[in-house]
């Protein structure tokens, strides 16, 4: 059968293969880059996935093969998978980070929540999943990687102005702590900014699937300066239920979004404790992050309990006994990254008309939300008590003629609004806006 006859049939079948994260078929999503058919009925297909480590690849492979082989005249299917390039790689990154598929920052609003521990064990779990991984500790306040890697006095080699990562059981690592060692605090200040830049731009990572960057906690100028130097594919916020402050999380989200870094989700650490005797989960500090999903539309990527043996990540097997936590976490991270990298997920379009916010949901439906109603519906920590859920904002305090000063979509999950009454912490997930004023055709 000729290629002209088979091609439409192939596309018809490919259009039935659905990406479960993008909720669209792989043809519409733009994944099919080339199709060629030989006279013997062999199909060569190039499929471009959003990220090279896409966990859906094997699912797509099986489904595509099965569907194309069901077409009469097709004998064999060869699929060549490629992936989209990272966006926004800056000139300064081209030497040191351009061979890295995905750069992910692990951040926290406060110190001591287990950010470095989670970053290290996540790096080990990624490594066990077969990825080539690097881990860079830029926590200037207390670099803990040397301790976690059991390398308190690592010697850092510099060859041709390139900093060579310290390899610890096949994991490439670099930490300010390796360089500053036990330098007294007074010396650290001035050295820190020089060294962080050098670590970012001159560490010779070589080709990696993932580089995990452990950021200093907080959302201040230091973090901003660091973030401006690296093109990140995504950020993950680590928090614990007892330190969870929605005000801080809001600041964190806004910091990343300002720099166009998608926040992939939140990891809740020290969520619960599992009793040795009865195996029951005890939520000692309540279930704080459940609220995050509702308030910000952000996925909770994992809930990590209090764990024993959670302080030594110096071997590849570190944390292996907790694979039931890492495996779904890794899959979720990759899928969230894929969603962010796909250009096909179109965010709704927002416009202000008079005293209403008009939302075009891009599916033929629209919502018009009166601005005063929207302001009164704000659920930030200043407007709704984060512990009790009691409203703090009195509806009568909101003037009917309130205006929007600034509006900024946050990824494809929410929109941030700065109001004329000086309120700047409103984040409305799209789903919440849909429930506030149901869309109509
Ligand atoms: P951060 O990087 O946020 O400052 P660290 O990763 O240094 O925090 O962790 C602070 C302390 O908490 C460390 O002693 C670490 O071993 C411990 N820790 C972190 N997460 C857990 C956990 N899930 N279970 C038990 N101990 C933990």
C-alpha cells in the first residue's frame, strides 16, 4: 500500500494516543516530528517528548506500536524518541550547564526543614533509577552536603579554571562547604558571593540527566541573585507541617514565578511518624500542606515521614528502604516538568473590563468576575486565618470600586493579583476561579 494511503491512517491512529498529563493527543501536542513509510510497510516515527526522562515514554511506545501495527499493510514500527530542548539557557551557562537535561532547585522558606537532606536522598533515588545526577549545594548559611556525603574535608580540584565535582559513590557533588571548610563566619561573608558565582558558572558537570541545586532557605536578595544566574527547569518547595507558613510559601511562589521558574510542587517533610509497634501513622503536626493544593493549586509531590537513617547519603543505596516514597516522587516530578515544558497547555487569558475580570478559558467558555467579589474571595494568610480557616478580611472593608494594579499568571495553575488597596498576596488557582463563577459558553 502506498505511503499516501497509509499516512492518513497512521495519523488517525496516533490521534487516539492521549497524553494523560496534557489531556490531549500526541499529534495535537506536537510530539510527532516525522513519519516515513517504506514500501515493505516499515514505519519510522520520530516522537519528541517534553523531557528526555519522560516516564510516559514506555507507555507511548507500547500504545503506538500496537495501534500502528493494527493498520493493514504495516509490518514494523521503529520509534525514535527525542525531547524538547531546555528553554532559556543563558550565555553564561553555556559552558558548565548546557549538557544538563534538567536543572531543579530545592528550596525552603525556612532553615531546618530538611531541604538538604531531601535534596541528597532525592539525588540518590534518581541515580538508582538509572539517571546521571549532580548535586550542587549553594546553601550559604550552612552547607550540609559535606556532612551528608561524609566528606567533611574534600579536596576540590581546579583544572583550567574549571571546578571538578567531587564524586561520591558515582554521584557528582559540589558544595560551598567543600571550599569554605571550617572558615570562620567573618571570612565567609565576602567569600560567599565570589564562590557561589564560580560554582555556578565553572563547575564542570559534563552530561547529566538531572542537576539538583540546594538553595539557601528564604526568599531574599541572595536567593534572587542566585536564581538569576541559573536557568532552572523547575523549583520544589520543601516544608514541614509545623513550620508551614502560608505567607512564606506565597513569597516563595512569587519569587520563582517572577523569574519564570515553574514551581513543580511542594514536598512536605517530617509529615508524620510511623509507630514501630503498631505501624500506624501519627500526624503529630496536623495536615498543613493539604491546604496548599486548595489555596495555590500546587501539587503536593510527596509526604515524607520522620525517618531513621536519614543523615548519611554517601552511598548509592542511601534511602533505598524508602523507595516507596522516592519512586512515585520521581515520576511526579518528571510529569510536572513535562507539563511545564509542553507549550500546548494554554493558560486561560485574563483581561480587566470595567469592574470585572474577564477570563477566556480557551475552551469556548468564559467567566466574568466582579473585582470586589474576587478581592473578598482572597484566601491568602492575611485574609483567612491559616490555622483556623476563619475569615480575617471583612467584606465591608473592600470598596466596591477596588481596582487591579497588576495581574500575573503563575504557570498554568493560578494567577497572582496586586490590588489597589495595597494587598499583594492574592493567588487564585484557576480551579478556584472556576468554582467562584462557573464558566459559561
Ligand atoms: P535544611 O537543609 O532545611 O536546613 P537539613 O536537611 O539540614 O535541613 O535537616 C535538618 C535536620 O533534620 C538534620 O539533622 C536531618 O537529619 C533532619 N531531618 C530532615 N528530614 C528528616 C526526616 N524526614 N526524618 C528525620 N530527620 C530528618
